[in-house]
């Protein structure tokens, strides 16, 4: 017997619970931005993925606060048109979580989390030295979904990797060195340390 749900009859909260528990694992983008005065901000987003390589587009899903005001990340991207996606390794998992706390606007979560802000090369937002990889992005398109959620697409214009993560000749990225964590449902996260190879059958 299957258990089935009519999504059109569920509440938003019910749909959220089913979706985040089922669409797993979701990578986590630790998004760094700056406000109009150049102050840094960082927050994690697991509604995140890569959508296109040519042009190189990634997307994050940013929800408004319950009172409909923008999260700092959404506000800053709107004002500066740039952001940086830092990949979250197991090593910086705790620091990422600190960045997810509800700090008031203007507080630099990177400082609170003990992470190092490095100056962006092509964008005003900083990248995080401790992250295994970071993508500097220019806002490409923002989709307004419903009343309170934006899908922000960014075009990657520059990338940083920690030593040993990428082979600069072959451009092979070592998943063991990235050691990314993923978000599952609720507060559960996972590593991606259990891997296997699969070759697409040749017809
Ligand atoms: C692992 C994790 C994933 C999250 N994913 C999202 C997400 O995809 N979208 C979102 O709007 N908030 C997400 N949040 C909540 C935001 O990080 C949180 O609201 C944060 O305080 C926003 O910070 P800001 O106001 O500095 O932008 C997530 C939090 C955590 C810990």
C-alpha cells in the first residue's frame, strides 16, 4: 500500500516537511554578501543547487521572514547584485550553523563563527578561507515565487579552491577533499563519505 498526499490540499508547513524530508541530500550554500555600507553577512541555504554550466548558473531559494521582511541575504543581494556561495565541509559545519542564527542586521556572522573573510576578486562579497570551495556570483535573475520566496540565480564569475581540492590540470575535484555536508529533513545533516562509481551503459 502506498501512502499518498494531495499536495494542493496540504498546508505550507506540511508541504515543507514532506519536501525537505524527501528531496535529500541537499547541499548547503553558506552565502556571503555585503550590505550597502560594505558590512559582511553570512547565512546557510539548503535550497541550493547548480542549474546550468553554460552559462554557469547556480540558484538559492531565499524565504522572507514571517513578517515578510527580507532576510539580510535577500536584502543585500537586491542592493549589491552580487553574492558568494561557499561550500560547507564537515570541518566548518558548526561554524555554518552559527551563521544560521538570527543575528540582527549589521552583525557579521563570519566573525561570530570564527571564519576568515577574504576579499572578493570580481565581487564585493567576501569568500571564506576555510571553505573547500567558493563561487563568486553576479545576480543573473530573481524569480519571485508566491508572496514570500525568491529563487535567486547567480552567474559564477570566479572560483576559489583550497589547496588539494582540485587538480588544476585535469580540473578533477576530489569529493573526499571537498567533504561537503548535506541537509536532510528537520535538523539532520549528513556527510557524503560513502561513495561508489557508476558508468552510464553504452548502447
Ligand atoms: C542548514 C541550514 C539550511 C538553511 N536553508 C535555508 C534556505 O534554503 N532558505 C532560507 O530562506 N533559509 C534557510 N535557512 C535559514 C537561514 O539560514 C536563516 O534564516 C538565517 O538567519 C538568514 O540569515 P540572514 O538574515 O543573515 O540572511 C537555513 C538554515 C540552516 C541552518
